[in-house]
């Protein structure tokens, strides 16, 4: 089969009507590469002198790029992969990557998948959580931000590598680093030194096959131990092809600014561009998390002719307040996903830039993306249409199993297709294996999201099962509360959660940040007038300096739920006039627990215990 045959040529994918024609060619006839390494080999052969990655040393140094061609990227992956092999990394061995973004980290991720298993770790996690992930993955080698890039993280890496007895800990340097390096302790080495003496022209280890495990991607992780989703090479290559099919032509330039431990960054701006030989501009180690990026953002778009980018809604919410001081006519495909997109942000971005956002939906367990919208063919109220070779439906789940629901009827969304992961990593007597139990049933992945699917495959999200506020048995979607508050001119962001309530189980409350000063009372009045459902009108509005975000910019609602839990306990303390008694929230496993410090109080604690026992949350007295 040739590269110009109908089954391997890039199909037209400009609108929802193209889906049927794409799927008329079976995926098995698409001649996809066997692995992510084979995909990189293919790119190196087809586009050897074309720029692959342009690396900005930092947001402040955005005009001082370092560029690698596809041939140079392949050579770096060969060198790093062969260096890892000399350290004993084999096909089933995990290589942990603990660092902000650099070109070396991207190459090391691809190299780890070529000779073993890549296991990227969020560097923003607590050391105890990083330790748990390293242990759970069975990491043999740790590649980490060196002392120039992040001194504190490097110290953490050294300590963990020593405690866990890892075979090696390797330091990476910043892009565009100045000559001269600090000395490393005897149990560490510079990754660039080992790569420099390794074979550059080929991979010495046997190349991976489609069914081999390519990566371990952890999900969540801000309370308890994160789960590790396992991806095969077939998962990743199929996902990359699907994303490439909807990414524009080969001349489009992409912006990479999400962290590489996040699936979106690796697939949208790492693997997918390899199919068409597209250039990716990486926006410094911190990417979108670097405040210095935003004042220069539109000039970066102009300088590098950025055509596509992928970000979370909070990034676009910031960009609508940055004056457009450059020619951004090349920007045609700004993609938004990972969290619900408020209508106000969609409208403000369009009015500010003249460009429509392209919405997407997916999850790590489905490798990356399952749904995309078409800016030229909007379907209001939906997040888009299912992507090629995937199926999505809504089901009702009960003690009798899953029941398919008719088109348009809301339920729990489930996904099937070649992108569905084989399971979470489990330790068994036979070793570490992916286990789909409880998450994948007969090839269908339980997303945990609520929504409906119409006959054309367009998906309407109605909420996240775990984010629902359940007031007296009535389900409340927090998005309706948040959207109403975001229409207030003083509100810059909003996040609604349930606060424990003795009588209703939960009542809605909302946390907001402000552009301009206004009172909680005014916002409560606004909410009462604009929230579409009476039961969803928040009981309280809390004005805060910032809403907690994950490392990729998603709202982190567990922290807000814990704060609401503390406030509920403090309300009971105040109602009994127990001055000096305090309440804090700790996390036991994955469950928040209220800890009450009675101080010197004895009287009244019995009444407080009766009051707190009326709630469904766990609590205990502080032991002295």
C-alpha cells in the first residue's frame, strides 16, 4: 500500500459530515506506524530538514529560540534511548520524568517509550505523592530537572532516588543554557553527557510493537495517591493520527505550552505533529503557568506564525484581557478542553480576537480526546462530535448493570474504540499489569461524566458525576451556577461546590474572584436573578483571591470542597459560641476528615459532637 492510496492519504475532516467518509476506510487499512518510535522514524525519514521543535528558553526570552529538525530530534531520541538501555532499562521498565518542559524532556519521553515505558510525573505534587508514583510504576531510572532548572525539585529527586534505590538519576538542563554547569553528586549524572557518548544513528534495543506498553500517565493526584493509566503504543499512535487528521495542513505551526506530564501536551503537540511534519513552538519550561508569557503572547503568535494552540479555559479567560498588539491572522485553531468552557469565555475570546474556539472533550483513560467541535459548523450546547473510529453513548447505571439510553436522553457517558486504555496499573503476584476492572466493561469506558449523545454523534455534557451537588436528593449541575455568576461584570472566575448541610445533605455555594470590588450580598442577589433553577441558587458567595488550579489550569474543586467542609464545621462551632474551638480538614486516604481542636473547652463539646454527627462527613477530636 502506498502513501498516496486513498486509505493512507489524509482524509477531508472539515465538518461533521466528513465522519462517515473517514470511517468508510477501516482503521486497519490506514497503515499506521507500529509504535510511537516508528512514527518518529517515519517523520525523520520524510521531513529530515524541516523544523520539528522550536524551544523558547523562557517566556522572558521568547525571541531567543533553539530549533531542532526532525532528523535532529530522531538522533537525540536514539542517543537518549541507547543511554537508557546501557543503564539496564528494558521493555517493561519504567523511566520516570520529573521536570518542567524542555526539549530534552520531550526527547527523553519519546526515548523512554522507544526502549521501555515513559512515566511522566507532575513536578507540582508533594514529595510523598511523587514517591508513591515512583514506587507504583516500578521506575528504574529517574530523569529530573537539574539544579539549574529547578533546584528544589532536583533535591527532591536526589532524595527519592537514594531512598528508593533507583538505578540512576539523570539531570536535564534548561533550553539555551549558558556554558558551565554545577557539579553533581556521585549518584547522579547529566543526561546530556550519557547521550553524547551513545549511538546516534539507530536504536540498539528491539523496537516496540503495537501491543507493548508505551506510557504510564497518572490522573488526579491532589488527594491520596493518583491512579496510573496505562497506554499501549496502539492507543497512542491511533490517538496521534486522529488528532493529526483535524490539525490542519503541514504548514500550520502549533504552540506547545501545557506540561508534558499531561496527556494533551504529549499527544496534541508531541506525537500528532510527527504525522504531517508540523513545527511546534514550545513556550518555555512553565508554559501557560508563567505569568511572563501573557504580556508577550500575541507577539509570540505573530513572530512564529502560530496557527494552532491547545489550552484550558482559564488560559483563554486570561487572554481576553491581554490587548492584541500584534498580527494574529495566522491563528485559526485555538483548541480548548480539559474543563468545561463557560459561554462568557467563548464569546469574549471571539469578540477579542475574531477567532472561534474549537472545543474538545476527552480523558486520559481514553488516551486524550474523544470529541471535537467545528467552529464553522457550530452546534450550540454541545462540546462537539465524536471523533473517528470511536463510539460514545449514554447509559443508565444501576445494580443490574448498564442500560443503553435513547439518543438525546442524558445518562453516564461511555466510550469505546482503539483509544480506550487497557486499565489502571495494578501490582499483582505476576507483576505490574493494567487492570480494567470497574472502569472498562466489554470495551466501553465509564467516563464518569454525565451527558447525552444525539443521532449524529454530538455530545452534550450535563455535568461531572463527582462534581454534582446533591441537595435533598436533587442533582444540581454546578455549571449553571458558575455561568450565571460569570455574567456579572465584576466576576473573573467562579467555582460552585456543595457545602455539607444537616438537613439537605449539601447546599450549593460558590467561590469567585473579582475584576472589580463588589460585595457578596450583591452577588447573591445577582445569582438569585440569573441562576436558572431555584434549588441551585447558592446559599453563600465566597470572594477569594484565587481559585485553586491544577498544574494544567483546571479548577481544583477538591480543595474548595474541603474549605466548604471546614466552613460547615465552623458554623456549628460558632452557633454554640465555642470561642477557641477550631476546625481543620485533613485527608485520610482519599477522604477528607474534619479535625476539631477543642482547646481548653470541655463544656459544649458534647453538643458539638451531636451537631457534627448529624452530617454525613467524617470528623474526630484532635488527640493531645
